[in-house]
């Protein structure tokens, strides 16, 4: 797997799967890519159930249009398998899921191959499908359709309840909304630990009047996870709202016929009709299509130059009616200038990848009452238009390229048409996307014997303080010839629980960076190889593995094309604790998709008197760090109103227990207080596997209360008991052998 590097031009945006744990600079998209810049992206994990037919939408891409798609491999829970239930469209890449009646449950990963610009690409595990059990008999949602009246006060409190037939003896232990990234609206809803589905109050402003929202549920029982497909529909009813014609003010040549553009409107569709309520001044010859709302003016109706007619429209549906005064205004003129093709041009700015632009009409355009639109575009331009990353103002003709466009450096053609009552003209113009001249990447390699080093970059482990102090790290960059970068560094610190606490003991404090070369010097930096004590901060009597985190930012260029790359650097002290235990994970930084989870599968060397007796568990000091130069300190569950607090709260709630923000329970395998963790491992945020000592991070747990997935680094302390006495594990000797880097786009 290749390193994914986050490149930021202005600011940083933000099923256990066996995968390699890599370290690299931050990323901003879930993509598989190669050095040519071609990228393919499917939606994330999709939940399905038995007998469901489903089509996974065609992938988005960056670069030349892909073609000749094939499925190159399928795994079930990481084991190769064969099934005819997944069929790919060779032309579009859309994947049809069919004949699922007898499909085994579990997580399917589908690898996909395709061509782009004559070159073959293969994307391992490009698609993930989570096949769940059928919904248990006797489980229903009441009501199955929630009718929501937006005129009601606190309409967003409307909800539905999952219920079970007591005679069926079904016990549901967990509720969640099933994953389907093609339905962006799912984040607008939430489900409680008691199975009550409601609107997410923080997202209520995104709800569209007149829309129906269909939601599938994922239910947990002792038998496993079940999919309740289309469990509930939220029918948001509303009278007509927000009628808009574009343009809504027009000029029409005397004695000629005219048709408006189709309007947009919100509100329920059932029984919707349009009618002209009145025209000021009164005139006959204006009509409206009752179904579409298109306004038509017959020939020879507009006789008087200078007259202005204001059309009031009434729209009615099953839930009411609404009047829209002056919805359409018509001015009569003596002449509408035809479009002059030679004057139809665009003023094209210099355009670079990853930037947003406005492309206006060039001065001198001739033509009245013109409606602009795109015309038969192809390839990447068509794709960007369909995804609304390239848009056109129908009245001004101005074209907007959004900053989130995925156009790679290349030559493109954009086709635009202009229409008015005198005719239609279509033109095309070249759009040349240039590579950012300041674009680059960097990494510092590693010293833990992993190769290629850029795939396992920025991890350094030292056995002694002397070796650490003697280190100068030099970056390897892809800076363009003749270019240089400005380098900055920040050492991350644990947050203080009280003002008198000390937090400047961590590894890396005192490190410096050469602003011109990026060389990091540790000669005067602290190296924490011991168990820090507030009472004895300089004590060295309790050896302990620790990890320090630094963040480096390098910027090349200035102004709008300045290009920055931000990357974390991790330093670990390799030392056995008082019990002679050391867990040498390599890599020791685990990259985890915060949505899908991960099971660490790197190399682990255990130093211990008897590995068969050793017990290890997460214990305390759970610190979460952002990957930036803004926040110097961590956040913890004990602090209010932060990400870690949200994650801990959700886990405690799922257990049905009162939160204890200082407790290890959400990350512990061995905890049995009020709830036996090892019997409900899927409820936990994560844990240390008792047999292999691998780190397990559970899916869909690491997100804030508003549904935002984790982007940052977790460093938490473990304790160990080398004699295997579980009752003494909490008081065991400490070690911090692993950092977990979360990003929903890994």
C-alpha cells in the first residue's frame, strides 16, 4: 500500500479489517492512487441484508475517465471467496448486488481493475459490503411512516420506536442506522439506545420540505448483526414553499410568443398544481401549465412597448396552498438582440489543480434574454458537472469551478450553449488545468527496519537517551527544482487536568527544526523513558515505553498557490518496564479508518519472562491529539465538550451504564464491572487482543456526537501482568507502545 499524503493549500479539512499500519502525512480523501494522479473512489461500507438487491453507484475518479471495469478478487472476512452475487458494469464501474438470499454473512471486500488513458490500474479492497443477518421475526418499527408537519413547533422531535413481540423472546442489545453513503441524509437522523429514531436536532436545517427519507436499521442480538431494510420512512409534509423562476424577470419582444423556464419549488409533491392568481395590469393570453408551472405567452398578446406585467402564482398541494406575488415579471420591449456567435466568448483565468475558479463571459457579449447551459460535455468535465463541482449561472453565463473539483493537470474542453428567442449558439473553449508549481511531498523515513521507508515513514524508536540526543532527522522531499520550503514544528503535550499540573516532560520538548532545511535536532530535547510522576517529575526509577508526537508543516511558495504539507512524527522509547516487559510493535503507529475500524497486523516482538502468562490491557491516560500546528495539547474524556468525551459517552450509553470518564472500560478487554466486556467486544471502542496482543479498533465508534469521524491520534497507556494474574492487572506496570492515527479516509 502506498503512502497517502495530505496536501493542503490553505487549511486542513477534516468490521474490523486486517490491514497494514502505515505512517504518512495527513490525507484528505479516501482514494487509491498512483504516481500518474489517477484516483478511483467508491462509497465506503454499505450494509445489506438477505434477499436485497442493491446497486452501488459508479465510482468517482480523478484523471482520465476509467473504462473496462472488472472485479479482480473478492474476500469474505479477509478470506478469498467465490460468489456470483457481485456483478460490475464494465462501462461505468457500478456494482450490482444480486441473489443475496443465501449469501454468507460477513464483510466482503471487492477488488476492482480498470483502464484509464490506456493504462491498467487495480484497486485492492476498493468496495466493502457488510452482509448482515435478516431482521429477527417479531421486530417492527412503530409507526412505519412518520408524518412530519414542518408547520408544527419542534417538528424535529417526531420519531418512531423499534418494538419486539414479547412472545418471540427477541433481545436487541444495540441499535444503529445502517451504513449507505449514497444517502447523505442518514446523518440527519439518530437512534437512541432504546431504539427511538428521531431527527438529529443539530442537522434539522438540512431537512427539505416535501421529501421522504427512508432509513434502514442495524440491530444487534446475541446471534449477530441484523439488517432491518427500509425500517421507517419520515414523510416531511408541507404546503408549497419557495417558488422560484430563473430568471424571474424577463424582457419579451413586442407581439412575440414566450415561455418561461421551469420553476423550482419546495413542499410536498402530492396533488401539486400551479395556477395564475392574477396579472397586474390585467391581460389575457398568459397561461400556466398546471403540472409543471411553465408560463406561456401567446403571440400577438404583448402589444405595448414598455408595459410591465407582474404575474402572481398560486401553488396548491394536498397539505395547503400558497400565493407567490410577482413570481414572474415580464417587460415588453421593441427588440430582442440575437446572440452574435463571434461575441460569445469566455475570459479564462490561469487554472491550477485543487483550486476553485470563476470563469465569466468576456466583455462584448451581444444577445438579450439569454439562458445559458452546458451542452453535451464529455469525460471528466461531464462528471464534474454531474457532481455539481462545475456549475453555470443560467442568467449571467458565469461558470464556477468548485475548489473540491477532482480535475488533474490536463487539457479539457468545455461546451456551453446560449439560447434566446432568436436562436441558440453553442461554443466550446479549452480549459487547461496546470499542476501547482509548488506541489511536493516529504517524509523522514524510519529507523525500525521497515521498507520501503516512505510507506512506513516518520516512526523512530530509540533504546537510549544518548542515541536520541545524537539524532538529526533530515527530510526527503519532492520539492520542484529551484524551490525551497519553510519548515515549522510543534511538539504535542498532554492537556493539564488542573493548572498546577506539569505537561512539559514528554518526548520531543525542546526539539528544533531548521526553517530552511527541515532538519530536526533533538540534542536538547526531552526523552521520556520512564513513568512520569507529578510528585517526582525528574525521577527515572520507573522505566516505561513512551511515545512522543511532533507535527511538522512545510510550505512551498507564497500567495494563492502556496502549497503546504503537514505530517506527524512519532518518537518511541524502547525500554523494558520493571517486570521485564516490552511490546515492540512494528510499525508502532496504526493507521485506522475511524469509520470501518482495524485489526493491527504488523510485526510484534514480545519481551517477557513468559509470553504464555502475559496479560495486557488498556488502562488510563487516553489522550487524543490533532494533526496541526494549532492545538498544542490533547483532549481527554474527563474534559467536557470535546471529541473524546463524545466517544466515551456513546460507549457507556451503549453499555446501558452511567458514564465514568476516568475509567478504562470503553477500551478494556478484561473489565467486568457491571458489564462483562469480553462478552460484548463489539460494543467497545477498542481493546488489546488477549492472545495475539494485536490492537482491535471497532468500526463506527470513533465519531463525535454530531457524527463527525475522528481525525487525529490516540495515545493511551496499557498495563501488563507478566504472571497472568488478572486481578492484579489494573495495578500492573505501565507501557505506551502504540499510537493510533484515526482518519475516516484511510
